[in-house]
């Protein structure tokens, strides 16, 4: 009986085994083979160069990554700025890990996400993604009501609203400013509601644009009512004109339309162009790189009836009937205004598009782009007054600021600031980027590299001078009496100087004070910028700390024109 029971049980087990694998190939053991290497890591979020800009001082970000190994993943550790924020050692597929979570303590500043993956053989891989949480955005131009920088996402920063993505719009991989730019691509565009925008008789738009001539025509910005006519809103678009692309504007006036044939942009140059247009109740204007290229009259003000959305990067549903479809050009720094901008305001925008450093001294010595505090030497102070904002820098004896020059040194360079002169002491350094003078450590004065901008007594006046090193020697830019400022006036003046590979120019209140030919600056060993003193790199002639006031210090990565200097 016992034997019979065992037989029956064995038969049942055999039948169950056969039924479980009926129709399925038998599994054969496969040797894993030798370990071919370390795991591969792909970080999807946050994307490299992402800039987060929200109203909150502390925010969250999505973290998403994939790890693949040829044998087996042992564990994955996630760090933010060196602190562990995640650990994974259990995976559904032992060769592939797809992980995602949200981290809620992202503070203002630069951040580094690090993912470390190890396999069971002990091989390890590390991958990083750098991103930034910027301070909340504040409009910087009069009438500015919309700003989209395209630095890794499609969020409008004044309303903190994300645009609707139609199709799969993407990014150019680099931008005019910031970490990226928008590129719609074939069949794609962005749509943004007009609910929070003021639409009246006065309207302007401005952006940086790198034109791609394929396709040979495209919509760029469109606000329309329907596709039956062009009597409402506007249409900014481009069309081929020989080897160039002509940017045009059409505006609806309710019962009719106004055409502005605009101007040309050369696709072959590969350069970024600044494009702007303005609408008033009597005319439209188109500007390219700050220059007015065409004006057209308006028989009546613009009619916004039935306009609900702005289309970015295509003609969209209301303006595709002449093949003004998606644009594969790159667009950056899109701004919309409820005013009609002047040419001076547009020129200022063009100038500020190349700005890479700003220190406003409103109660701190922080630089706006990097959010980095300058190093203080001695006891510099604040003026209790300002040309702009709430405060300005006030110099003190044996006191100044220094700031690292990383990212500031280019073949072209412009510095601009407001300055209220204190002539005691009667000579001082103001702005210096220079090398260490190892031969004269106590009286440094090596002038073959970088620059020295300073002032000296000139018969009771104070004369402003610029010295620039070209690598083998030095060049002087001394305008004589044209570069003099009277200390008795006790007024804010605007000082600026530009350096290019062919000349240097010094400006006082927008007028040329000194100018001359120049072979190009040499930045070798120029690792710090001194603000309001010659120290520590330019002290050999007594150009020490300046007790004057300084406000709105700005650095640009190009040699601004006189018109751009005057617009500041």
C-alpha cells in the first residue's frame, strides 16, 4: 500500500511537471561568462546643465537613472553634493536597474548629483549631473511680462507656468545664454496660454536666434484667432530670400492687416542674431542686432479678439497654410513686453545679452550669475546710498574684494560700473586682473598680462587710465584731460572700458575718453579680479585701496560698441 501511494504521488508530480511546461521550451543553464567590465550609468533627470527657477527658496527635483551590467548589479548609491540620498540593492532584473524618486531639499545654488554603481565582481562606475537652482526670477526690463530662457525646460519664469509641448520639441544642445536653447524640430512646437499677459495697443517681443535655413520657411512666433484670415494677433515668420532668410511680421487690425517685410539674417554665418519687433497703435518695427531694419504703418491698432495662445517655433494651427510650419532654428531668451520698446532699450538688451557678471552691492558682495560671494580683504563697507537698488560698495583703507576669474576671461572683455569719486587717497586701483609678480612680492607691478584700471591726481582732477598686457609687453590708454573727473562734483559717473583683439577704449559717461590700437590681451596667470584696489597684484606705484563708491559692476564677454555702452 505504501509503495502504491508513492507511485501515485510520483505520477501526479510528473503530470504536473509536464503540464507546467507544455508549449514552453525547456530552460537550459547558461554560463554567465567572464565579467566584461563595470556597469553603465545613464542619468536622465536632472539633465546636465538644468536650471531650476521657481518662486520657492527650497524646491524639489525628480531623479531618474538607469544602470546596466553584463553580469549582475550589486548595489547603487546616489549622492547630492557629497551627501547620500539614495541606496538600492534589490532589482527586478539583476542586470538592469531603472530607478526614479523625488528629492525635496534643493536649495539655491549649484548642485552635483552623483550615481555610483557596483557589480558583483567589485567593478564600480561613477556618473554625475550638474544642475543649478537659481533665485526666483524678477523682471529686469520695463514692461517685461514673459521670460522663457529654455535652460533645460519650457517654463515661463514670471508666472512659473510650463508651456504645452506639441509633438516632441527639443533643445539645441547649447544656448546664447545659460545652458541651452529651444529647437522645435519638424512637426513640433510650444503653446502657451495668454491668460496672464496684458495685450493692448503696445506690444514687443525679443529673443536670440540662430537661423537654420531648412526648411526654407517657418513660423517663429504666432498669436492668432483662426486660419480663415490674418485680421487678429500677429505672425512673425521667415522665408528664403536667395541664400538669406528674411524675417517678416504680419499684424491683424480687426478689419485688415499690416505687413512689415523686415530684414535679412544670414544662415551661413552660424551666428546668433538678436531679433525684436514692436507694435504700437500706428506702426510696427523690426530690429536685428539692435538696428531697426524696417518700419510699417498701421491703419488701426492690433486686434487681439479670439486670441488665446502664443505658438512658439511654428506657424501653428492658425498660420500653417503657406507652409510656415515648424522651425528647426535655435531660439533663446524669449521675452514679451506690454510696451513698445525704444531702440535704446533694445540696444541695452543686446548689450546685456553678453553680460556674464553682475555685482549690485545691495547689502552683499554676491555675484548674481554664480550666486558666489566675493572674498573680502580688510573691512569694505556699504555706502548707505546707491545709483540703483538699495546700496552701493563703499571703499575703506586697506580693504577690497577679490573674485575668481573663472569664466570671465575672453579675447574680448568689457567692464562697466557706476562710480562716485573720493579723491583721498589721490591715487587708487579700481579694477585689476593681473598676474603675481614673484620678483617683487611686496610691490607687485607685472604688467605684461591682464589689465589695470586706476586713477591718479592730475592737477586737482582725477585722471582714469587703463593699462593692458599683451603677453610680451604692455599698452597704455591715457586720454589726458578727456579722461579727467572733477572730485568736487560729488556725482555718480558711468565708467567703462572695452578690450578687443584690435583696440581698447575707455568711456566716461558714454563718451570716449581714451582709445587706441591693441594686439590682444594675454590672460596668463590671471586668476583673480581685484575690486576697488590695486592690491594684491598692482601695488608697486602706490595704487592701493579706493575709498570711493561703486555700484552695478558688470562684466561682458565682448567689446561693447559705444551705442551699447550709452544704452547702459
